[in-house]
C-alpha cells in the first residue's frame, strides 16, 4: 500500500476516536439526564456549548497548526481531548457537563483542520476528495461504534467508565502517531516515485503571507457563508438521535445499542461514495469545479428524504429514512470539506479550514439551542423540516459566492 494511503488510514483512526469521544455523551445522556434532572432545553444548551467551543477552537487551532506543523499540533490536540473526555466521568449536573463539553469542544477542534492539512501535504489534487472521504469514514465509524460500546460499558461497569475508556484510546493512538507520521519529504518509508508525485503537485506559494490576506478572496467568504448552515443536520443526529429514538419511537438503551449505529454506517457509505465519485469524475476529464459541485448538489437534494422520517408510522421506516439522510449529508460533506485544499495552498489549508469549520460549528451551536427549544415546545417535526433544507441553502450559497473552484494564491 502506498504510504499516502497509510497516512489516510491513520487520520481515519483518530477521527474515529474523536467522534467516539464526542458521541459518548449522546448515548449516556438518557442516563445522566434522569440522574441529574436535565431537561430538553438544558440539554440543548449543553450540546450547543460543545459546538460553540468547537467553533472557537477551530478558529484558533487553524493558524496554530500551520505554525506548529501537522505532527506536533495533532499530537497536542489528541492529548488534550483524550484527557478532557476522561474528565467527563466527574460530571455532576447541567453546568459541570456544560463546562466539560466546552473544554472537549476546544480540544477536539484541531482534528479536521489538521487532518485536511495532512491531506493537502500528502495527496495530489485529483485524489484529495477520496482521501478526505477516507478520513471522514472516522466520523461515521465513531458514531457506529459508540452506541453498542457505550451501552455495554454502562451495563458492565458504569456510565463514568463510558468516558474513561474512549479517552484512553486516544492516548494509545498518540503513541503511534508520534512514531509513524512524517511529511513526505522527510518520511523514510516513502518511495521516490510517490514522493515526486506528491511534491510535484503540491502548492506552497505565498507561505509567508499573514492569514488576514485570505480576507481579500471572495471564495474564502463564499466557503464561510455556505458552511454556516451546513453542520447542524449532522450534529443534530449525532447528539439527539438516541434521545429521539427514546422519546418518539419508544426505544430503550438496548434498542439504541442494536439500532442507533445503523445511520452511521450509511454516513460512512456516503462519505466514500461522495469522495470517490468526485475523484472519478475528475479522472474522466471533468474539471475540479464541475466534479465537486455536481456531487455537492446531489447530496444536498437527497437530504430532502429525511422529511417524511418524522411522520412515518413505522419506527424502522423512520430509521431507514434517517439512514438515507445521513448517507446524503456525507455525500455532500466529503466533497464540501475538500474545497479548502482545492482553493488554497497547503501552507494555508489548516488556517482556512479552521475558520471554515468555526463558522459551521458556531452556526450549529445557534441552531442547536433553537432546536432544543423547538423540541421542548412542539416536538421533533419542525426540526426535521429545518435540517432537510439546510444543505440546499448551503449549496445555493456556495454556487452564488464561489462561481468557480480554482487554486488561488
């Protein structure tokens, strides 16, 4: 296997751990909410606290990653979020969990900027959407593993161990990351042919420019306006799906362990499908602009399938429609998340992705608070309608503000 694909697998593994760490709270929530009397609106505040901090963390971590380098920055971040996850075992109510989620959000924020920068450093442009799709498998895989793993830990040990064990997994990955990750030009295990392939296509111009120089590009602003409405649908299912299955579909913890992982299998298939389809279209002669946008629009349109899920009489039909909705969300996401590597040089990718991710998380935080209020006052139906249309809005904004995807200075 080529070394660059081994790097992509390492990124997928840590993204899996990252999503296990952030997803555990959604599965533990029914237990701790009853134990500490946390209502829907309060739970919305807790989940939005994570997203708000995650957004701020991406804004800060992007420039730090570009300054410190991928290896060092990723290692520091993984250490901090692993410890933060373990500290969740000390939570005792609304505000302690809020504070812990904020801490976790800040620490976990480096994952996607650092992973995307690694892709820009290790992959030629025609393979990047596939590589992003590979490491994005971790998002779905983490959510797949979390329900059965967490329920098993709760039943065998306690809800506190459901945080301690996943946190320790990140420390194990950190050991191997420090041993195995190097840039292509420094890696002892890479062939000369692969090194030439990567370095010949890697753009590093303007590496000494301040990040504020990005503000002059309309494409930079276009990425931001398209992202601000795009993250909430994924996070809604990540944080609320177990609670929805209990509240609206009558599931118990065993039922969640058996079925709540299925939508995330679909999400992984969507990530692979979207990334591979875009790369295939480029290989067939489509321009980067058309290949990326065609797949983004395909995913955005297919997300509309989630609308009838909340109205379905059968819980299994509803779950199937949610599966398809997450499949569509990740078709779009795997390509959408590649755009910073298409538009900007590798030396600026983490900074761009940090701001790009920050606005998505902050938008998701605001919508998360709104969703908690909507669910508490009128149920889940209005939230499902909202999430179904957000990706169409995102694709439309991208089309308006980024009329052509091209490498910028």
